DNA sequence: ACGCTTCCTC
C-alpha cells in the first residue's frame, strides 16, 4: 500500500506531520486543502465505513482495513476518532512507519489528537511497533489526560524496546496516579519482570499476583492475565508456582493449556508436558498449531521419532495445521534432528509462502546436516525469489555452510554483507563469525571479535576454545577453560546467592558445559595430557556432566589414548547410558593397546547385549584390533559375515583395514589380491597405503613399488608414500633408487611432516621436533641421551641405522637417530619427573624401529614404565620389552 | 490494544 493511496491529495510536507508541531500549520506553506479535497459540501462520517474498517482491523486484515480507509476518504466520508485507531493498528500491523506518520498527520488535521485519548494511545502503539520509540514517547508526553490505556500503551511500548527498568518505573508512576493495573498492564509488566534478574523478578511477580487478586484480574473468564502469570513464573524458573496456578484455575482456555505445555518445555519437564497434552486431549480440547509447535521439541529431546510422526499425521488431518508456518518449522526442525532431510523438505514444500522462521528452520537443517550447497541455494532462493530479508538467525544458520562450502570462495566478504544487513552486533552472528575466521586461519580476527563482544554466552566461549584448537593454539584453549572455571564460578555463586545479590545480571562469564568438555577432551587425548584430562573428568563429576553420553565417551577415549586402559574401562562401566560411539571407542582402545582378544570379546558382548547395533566404525575398530594382535582369521571371518550377519556394508575403509591385517602378518600377495577385488571406482587410497606400509615392514620391493605407483597417481602430494617407498629401497641397500624417490618428492614440492612428540610435565605440555635444539633444556637432554647410550650399549643395544634414510656414515646415522623427537621427549620426561613414575609420550608419526628398540632398553635401565603412543597404536615399554611384542 | 508457538552459533 503506497502513501498516495492513503492521503491522495495531501501536499503537506513531511516535517509538518511530526508531532513536534501538532497544532501549528506553517504559515508560509499553502494551507492544506480540506480532506477530501474536492468536497464542496462538508463530508460527514459514515458509520458503515467505519464499522467495516474496524471489523477488518479486528480480524487482522490490515490491507483490507486500509483499503476501506482509502475508499472511505475517497467517497468523502470523514474519518472519526473510531476510524483512526483501527487504521493505525493496521499500519502498525504492516510495519509501515511512513503510513503511520501520514495517519498521524491526518488525525491532527481532523482534530482527533487531544481527546479522547484513544487516538494518541493508538499512535503510541503504532510508533512503538514500527520501531520509533522516540515518537512514541513524544506522543505520550503530549497526552493531556492520560487514561489507563495510555499508561498500558507506553509501558508495553517500553517493553518492546526492552527498556525494562523504564517500563517498571512507568508501572509505579501509573499506580501513584491512582490507576489500577488491568490485564494489559500485567501482560507487559510480566515481560519486564523476567528481565530484571530472578530475585527482583520473583519479588515483583508475587506483588503482581497479589495486586491482581485484589482487583479481580483473575476472576472468571479472564484468562489473559492468568496465562501471563503462569508464563512469568515459568520464565523465572518457578515452574512449581506455574503448575500450582494451572491446577487451581478452573477457567482454562486453549491458551492456558498451551501456556502450561510451553512453560514445562522451557523448564525441560518433557514428560510432564506430554502429560498435560494428554489431559488436554482427554478433556476434549483439540490441540491447535501453537500446541503442536510447543510440544514437538519433545520428540528431539527424548528421541521419540514415532511420536513426532504421529503429530505430523495429526497436523495433516486437522485444519491443514501442517501448513502453519510455526508447526512446519517445528516439524522441519524435528525431522532434521533425526537426519531425515527429505521429509523435512517435504514439509517445507507443503507450505505456500513460508515465513522467515520456516526458511530459517530449513536452512539450518541443511546446514546442521552438512548439506552445505543446499543450504546456500535455499538462502539465495529466499532472498532473490521470495524477496525476504534475512535476520540474525538466518545468517547464524547459513554461515557455517558458507565457511565449509567450496563454491563460496570469498569468505571474508560475508562479514561485510553481515554488517551491511545491520546484523554485525548480534551475538549469534558474532559467534558464527568467530568460528568462520578461526576456520579460515585468521585467528587474530576471532580474538578481536571475542574481546570486543558485549554479551558472551557459553557458546561464545566454546567457539573460541574450538577455534584455538583448530588453529593449534592449545595453550590458549586451556587458558580459556581455566578463565571460564574461575570467573564462571563467581557467576554461579552470584546466581546461587541471588536472594542476597540483586545486582546479578549482564556478567558475561559462563561455566563450562558438556560441549566445552567435549571440545577439549580430544586435545588431552592427542597430547596424552593425562593431568589436564583428569582435571576435566573431575569437573565433569562435580557438575554432573559425566552423565552425558558424549562427555562419557570422550573420557573413555581420553583415558584410552593416554594409555590408561583401566580407567578407560572404569568410566565405560560406570556410565548410566552408552551408545554405539562409546562401544566403538572402547573397542578401539583395546585394539590400540594390543589387546585384540579383549576387543573381540567386547564386540561380541556388544552384539549379545543388544544395547546398540554395530556400525561401520565398529568394524573398523574390530579389524584394527585384529590387525595389531595378529588375529587374522578372526578378522577375515567377520569381514566375510559383516553384511549378512550385521547388515553393515563393506566400505573402502574396511578393505584398507583388512589389507593392513593381511599385510602386517606377511600375507602380502593375499592382501594385493584383495585390493584387486575392490570396486574399480571405489576409493582405494587407504588399501594401497596399507599394502605399502606392509611392504615396508616385510621389505617387499616389488609389491612396494606397485603400491607406491598407484598412490603417486591418487595422492601425488602425500609425503608419506614417497618416504615409505624410499625407505623400502634404502632398507634393501638400493640407495640410488631411494635417492631417486627423494628427488622426485622434492621436485613435486612435497614436504614431509616433521616428526613431533609431546609429553605432559606439570601443567604444561612440551613439544619436541626432530633434532630439536630450541628447547631451553636441549643441552641437558642431549647429554642425558649420550650417557644413556653408553649404558644401553653395555646391555647389548645395537643402533638400527636402517631407519636413517640418508646414505651417510654409520656414525652420522647414530647422531641423527639420537635427535628423534620421541627420544628427546623421553629424555625430558626422565629429567623432569620423579623417579619410578610412568612416562607418557605421544608422537605424530609411527615410531621408528630404532626408537622402539632403544626405548625397550631405556625402560629397563631407568626402571620406568614408558608409554609411547604413535599415530597407530600404543607401546607399553616395561623392563626391557614392549607390549606390542614387536608386532606393529 | 493483550497472553501461548517455530528458526540461531560450539
């Protein structure tokens, strides 16, 4: 609806419409013609026009209402003080500020601005809804005799702008002026109460409750105030008060039922919410769209897909509720959470003219299921075809897809776009941007956003921590964790002492939650940072986060990767619930530690208990375990039966494991033949890598060359293939050919990942690279290794110089061997930890033969247990031998 | 003139 259609003949300049000069037409302007313009005889208000207008407005048919207004003025009927509120409501409903100002002007011209207060009251509401709080306040200030509705209007306006303190002040002044609150006041003030901190909120809630009782706001038939009060208590966390109110109320309408359901949902009382729904249906009240969209999240929260489908069917059968944007959003969300994108899309497509929220739900569903191209495509359709303007939620949903998408190259331009849309200061968007910058390697920008953010929430912290981990800033990641624990604790104490401390609000510190722990635990695992891992475990127990399946599984994994199988098993056994991931982690743990039999036993246990069904990863874990323990027959048998007995398809990864298993045991030809049986267009990289590795162990030059040539085609930039082949040649004394491979690698511009080892001492993780001389203790480490070298020689140690790939003198080779990162880390451990304590070292590559041999001797000489985890598995060195039995 | 509902980042 354009301006001209509303006030077709008004030549009045815009500034005159503003309420700053309400009654003084500018003398220098031509006086506005009477409206409507060409009326020779005074036009009279027509009650039937106004009735139609008001009726449209009441039914929220804003376009029709305004059309009526236009037709009415065109027909020469004068708008009266009943017409303006209806027209203003319609303008507000269409969020059309310009239109509202025109109506404001017209109301001045026709002299409806002063009394009764109905017109200015509507103006206050119109300005507020159109986002112009200044003019709302100005109009209110000029009302000579504000009535109760005036007060309600301005309080509600202030609430829309989240000016809670001012809203509550307004409420107090209103009472001082002798006005009682009405249900309208209560609705607004209830909102304000939820936003001033729980302690003040609860006090005010009780006050309102009492006042309302005295003025009879909760008497029969008046549900508005009552429903608001139920919501208020629920939002303040006093769900018991809500339930008590609900139970006592005899006059429930459908909103009361819906209110109770959503209140319970907000307080995570899912089963009670279901119970209320049940009582509602039994009581003969038919659920509406609000009911369905409120209850649907129960399905995701409590894993009830079938119930969700039932609701879906109900919504199709009843009044086309499935085409309601809210219901559809909740359905889309539910299906996406169960990974059923296709069903979600069907629901989405069933709605004509979806609202922004529904687009957001579908886009976020795609994004969360990593359907990134689809998410971006839908985002573009929404903007270009549907002409909708994205909001903060849209951007927060689509941003992760932008970051992951290959098609989207200029990631940084997104930030500009976001700012242009005016959404740069939204917390959710900022969190997503921080994540984006961390992922594209611009950590400094993430830090900048983080430090400038006004209100950080727990996700802000978690995003920053995970960003640090992605960017390999592990020290900073753990620093953030301790900062969270330190400051978050203070916040929690404040929350607990809310009855004493009313100033709690706006503190931007958060306590670590399950996501925080899950983000950090894998880092503890990969660094074998057992002390830090145990600290996190302790925190989890104290905060009841160890009940979380994902946290529990991460703990099982962390202990396993730190070489503490017993603790790993204990966490597993004490978990109240386990899923397939938990089982897989433990099976993997036994496998990595060389306990193949136990891993197989666990697998059979898992199947027998029927707690969970094995999946693809389960078989990878089982095959890896068989491989490390030489259980070739057992592994092959499962490989043959996995499809028939367990319904799991063989994947290229499974082939790679089984090739590894066969190859490691020396059955190289059989392994080679197995690769030949793979689908020609499947990814054979893993399988060939396994074979090449096996050829390296068993020094098979011919098959090694075949495998390497395959791999040079598939992954020409992967350094390890060149190194392994060169290694095979070197081990057989074919130095020329070994050097040839090295040369080729250099020509290809491929660089070897430097060997790197970690050891945790005290509260720090120390990192060593090959030949490290940068570490402050470097001279002492080398001296210590030299001293050990002598003792080892006496015990019978012979350096295995075949591990050195360069064709240099034997003496030089020995020196090079000494610089291997794992030896440095072990030496560091020996020098810096108490005698007799266990040393845990992790390495990013496979341990070399010589280090393996040397560590056996070291463990005997220094009488220490040394646990070394390489990229594949564990080696527990004790008293001169290794747990792997030299089979690795 | 009002109350209940969906979508958001780790």
